[in-house]
């Protein structure tokens, strides 16, 4: 009986469908109350042991096979790993299934939900709901920590059970909401836009504004929209219109697959000669056939290039009339600034809410930097599903992905100048499992605004990581500031500390502890107790008023109480952020040399010590950093720092440290060798009775006797192409960085042999 009802419920929109305004009620569908098509999208959860789930899957497949017009796509969690998840983008189907039994990620669920079109159904296949929270496999746990129960799943299941629109098919019972609940009102269907080219009035209006601005040669535009609002098709229509005008368009995105939906517009009309080459050189030349097919007129073109293409960052090539950046939030913000600075007419487009993450932080940072003439076009009308869609509403609420302001009713705090010290703010620090639902919503809103991208998976990671704490400041029951803290180091790294310090081991998590140990080349450093400030966010009305500093001070006081050795943080360096952290007592001990792929910024590592051993560590790391900043001769560098030099070089010759990691040391030794060209020169380093000093002197000798080493170490920054070229000029045939590293290691190795 349950399967019969499930069949009728699942196929309800497809029973003798008589068009957009309604459908006939099946003679078999006795439990359906006045079924009227079309319906809102629905969600079905199949939950139980493997045998039950497999039988249910076969039944569902048999049901949908009855209707040839139904399109079905099936996914398992492992099929959506990495870049595979993004390939879901732009596709659509009537029914999508996602098997969550072996792997569950909120981003996977949202990605699959996003391809289900009007009247369709999302089907989740799960273990028994009562057991699921205790049998979860995750990939984000830090070394030494375990997860016995998922708070995130507990909350997710609660939302499933309490949502009237969610159907449940379990071993115990089958609960199917009345399909009348999903019925689209006559008013909604009558408002469906029936334009021949555009799918919503909003989309048509946006196109008109783009067209008008381009006609005036003043096209500077930002397009934002949640997933499924027709942003890609709008870009496709606009690009097509530019091509018809003979214009040449330069199109970029993080991946070529991201724009396939945009470019599909060009294939839909009377356009011939369209070809797509490999992503790195994708070039679409378009020829329109007008009137007599024997008469062809060549119009404009569109060329896709990756975000690192030189065409995007030069004004020398005037071939392209407009540059379009799709999913701009996935491209480093500094690169976005450079693109718009080098092109007179441009369009930026990005998704605000979607499974890749929230673009709110990106927009929050971008908009103040746009020229005053730039237009901001917002698309809000859903096209793949109807307005007030219950599936979209479920995930926005459950994954805390709603586009909302962070805190509203802060009350009478006077934030005009600075924080009001007389106010007793409510401060607490705890695991996420202790946080109320309302506070969770406010915290996630703050994080989405404060950071470049915040994904649904981030929320699960925060809630379920046993090493993650959250410090919050409240006033009038509203969160006005929050800091995400990772507990790191301690005994959890006892067994791996030596490997971490040498570069041999990279256990999961403990980012700050590992980086400090690697920097100091001291295993003991890894086992100090750290609190790493992962993220910090303050409500917009309280920013630049000292609230962030006040929050840090409260965290620091609590760290002292709990005998934490030091607080550390790793962040994308900017002048503003460097000033913020140093102003609050942190010392910057290291700057990364490779920019972050998301923000385009290099990472800074800063430390605030509490214990005596942490203070000693800080003093040592500051001295290490300064030894590279000043033109000190090796003779003047403290022996403790020279010891770190040699220790790191030993690791390098053993193959556990990278060439990039020891490059500043090798450059400094090479500079010293320039002033001491004679191997027999009398120098303080030439002391056979001191292992450290004598090893350094032997390195000087080797560099002076091997010309190619002096040539490659001359440059302060390591450049792989430059190294390959230099060694080839010296008849040392290498093709890449790996071979370069081997050559240098072998050349330096004699200095360390006893």
C-alpha cells in the first residue's frame, strides 16, 4: 500500500498533464486531494538499512520508467568530489536522487537540489535517521580528534522531520504530504513571464539597461543573483546581441565549464560556425546566416580565456569591445580590480547564494571600490522553479544560507565613535553545539558578510569539528561580534611533532601549530597549546569602533585562564589587517610567498604569546624574520638563528623541505659568498670546532666553487622558469622545478657530510 501511495505522490504532476494550468486527477490517485498541476518542487527522503533503501530505489526507478518524458539523474556523494560538483552547474532534470549513505556534504545536497526543475522532486537516500548522527564519515577532522555524533546532522534531521513539505519513506512508516500543499496558485502561474526571448520581466529589464549602457559606451555593470535566476542566460542573450552588432567579447571564468550555460545561448539561434576548442584556448568565432543562406555576413566573436590570461590585464589590445567576468566571486578580488581597470566596458556577474558559497562577502568588499557610474543589476525571480519554492526555502533555512542582514535590533548602543566601555556586553566562548538556533543564524550571517566566501560545507565543519570554539559578543540578545577559534597543538601532535618540524609530515588541521613548528624547525613548538583565530567578524554597524579589538581582548583573557601558551592567526595580508593585528599586540612572524587562490593575498602568520616558552619562541621567530630583512653578514647573525638555518638546510637535502622554503637562507648565504670569494679567507665561520658555523662556511665554499649556484641564488625571489633557464645555460639540462631541486640538493649535500 505504501509503495502504491508513493508512486502516486511522486508521479502526481505527470498524471494526464493537461498543461500549465492544471491536470486531470488519476483514477488511481484516491489519496490525492484535488491534484492540480503544476506543483512546487518536492523533496522525498528514503531512510533505512541498505536492503530497504536498495528496494526503494528500484521501486522509484520502476515508477519513473512509466513516464517516458521524466528525466532522472542519480548521484552518490563520492561522484561529486572536488571539481565534479561544479559540473552539475547549469543542468536540469525532473527527478534527482542523491545517495547520502556513505558521504554527506551540504554543498552536494544543495548542488543536486539546484538542478531539479518545476514540479520535480529531489530524493535523498539516507541511513536510518535515528542512527545517522552516530555513523557519519567526514574528511575535516584535525589530527587527534574524533567525531562520535554529528550536531550538524542532528539539526538537519530535525529540520527534515519538522518540515511539512518533506516526504519520508522509512522502514517504520511512509509520510506523504498532501499534494494540494504544493499546488501553485492561479495568480502565480498567471504571472509566469511569457516573453519569447526572456524568461522574466526582471531579466528583460536588466538586458535593456546593459544594452543602453553599452550603446552609450559606458557599460560598467555588476549582476548578482541567487542560483537559478537566469543570470547565465541573460549573459548569453547579451553576448549574442553584441556579436550581432559586430562586437568582440572577451569572456572569463574560473573554469571553462562555468560558462557552457552562457555560451549555449549562441547555439540556440541562427548561428553557424560555432566551435569550442580546449579550455586553455577556447575561442568561439560566430557567423550569422541572414536572409538568403547563400549570403553570409560575419559579425563579432566571443573568446573565452582563463583568469590568468594576459589579455585581461592589458590595454594594448583594443580588439575586444567588452570584457565579461562570470562568477566573479571565484576570482581573486585584486585580479577583478585589475581587469576592470584595464577595460573601458565590462560586466561582472556572480552568484550570491549557491552551493559554491555565499558571495555576500565578495560583494561587500567589491561595491565600495566600483566607479560611481557602475550599475548594479539584481535578479531575484526564480526561473527553474516557482517563487516561494519549499525546497529552496528548506535549504536556505537549514543551511543558514538566507540572504539576510546579520543583526538588526542592536538597540541603543552608541556606535558613533567607539565602543561603549561602560556597557556590560555578554561574552561567551564554547563549542558550537552549545549555541542557540538564533545565535547560529546571526553568526553565519556575520561570517558570510565578513569573508570572501562562506560555503554550506563550512557551516557543517564549524558545527562538527571538536577542536573549533566560537567566541561571541552579544547585546540585547543580538550577536554583534564573533570569533571562530581552532584549538591546536598540545599532546595531539606528540607523535608527529618531529616529522612536522622537518617538513616530513603534514597531519590534518593544526594549521598554526604546524606552521610555527616548520618555521622554527623545532618539534617542541608543535606541542604548545594554541588558540588560532580562524575568523573574526563584527556587525557592520559596529565596525571600525573598536569592537573587534574588544572581542580579541576578551578571548585573550579567557586563553590565559585556560593556560593557553599563545594565540595565533593566519590571514590574507593587507595594510589594514596588518595594522589591526599588530595594534592588538600580535607580532607578525612570517609572510607567505604564494598568493591565496580565492583572495589573491599572501598569508601572514602572527603570534600573541602568553607563557614564557611562547614568549621565547616569539623572540626567536622575530629574530629569524629580521635576519632576512637587514643586510646582516652571517657573522652578525645570532648562533641560535644560524642553527635554524642549518637545520632547515639539512631537511632540504634530505628531501623533506621544499626549495622555496629554504630559498631566503640560500640567497643570504650566496650574498655572503660574494664578499668572501676566497675559500681560505679568515672568517668567524671557518671554525671546525663549531658544527653550525663550519657547515655554513662549507656551504660558502661550495657556492663559490660552483658557478651555477651563485647565479641561481642571486635572485631574492625564487622563480621556477628563471631557474630552469639559468641551469640550462650552464649545460645542466633540466625541464622543471623538480629537476632543478634535485640538482641543487646534490650540489649542497657535501657540506653536511661528516
